[in-house]
């Protein structure tokens, strides 16, 4: 959990396209008696379409410094570039799902979406709304049932 605010990789795949992005918001917990990784993705992101189509994602947590790759993946769009090539990232196959993980990161979660909910701005604290959503690009929250967790 300490790594999350520093940035981790969220990867989604569909139709032969893979994309990874940097996230700093999320949580791991037990919901419905099951291990769940919750991530938030804005509809404007390229990853959003891949995640919507595939219903699965991976989260790769760097256990060593990968700040350069995280910076590229957090500032460039997969619509425009191959972030894996630009950031020098290697894809490794997932163990339980088709979406790859980021090689060299160290800790990996493979998740199947079991619930998703677009944010309702009218239910959000107004101070958070003003601070985090000035353009109105509210996240969709994805609840991923953790299918596998492993260390490289």
C-alpha cells in the first residue's frame, strides 16, 4: 500500500492491444468475502476502453525504482505511443488472466472485474470534487477480484 501513492502500473488488454498507465489511487481489501483490488480509471483514458472491453486488469507494483517508466506511463497516452517501448518495459504473461504484467516490477496482481460504478458527482464531497475533478472527468471505479498475486 505504501507504493500506491508513488505510482504503480495498471495494465489492460483487448483485441491485441495492451496498454499500461500509472495510477496512484486504489485500495486492496476484502469485499463480499473475497480479495478485491479497487482501481479508478477516467473515461478519457485509453486504458478505459480496453478495461471496459476485457473486464480484467493487472496491477504491477515496483519494488525497485521505476520512476522514469512510471513518469512516461503517467504522462503519455497509449492512443499515441507504445508506452512499453517508450518506457523500456517488458511484458510478462499473466498466470490466471490474459492481461500481461510489467516485468521487473516485482509484485503483481491479476484481477477480474466483478463490479464497476461510474462516479456520481452529486454524491461526492464538494471539496473533493473541486480539487480532483475541475474538468468533470470523473472516474469509473472498478472492483477487481484478485485471481492471482505473485512475486517475480
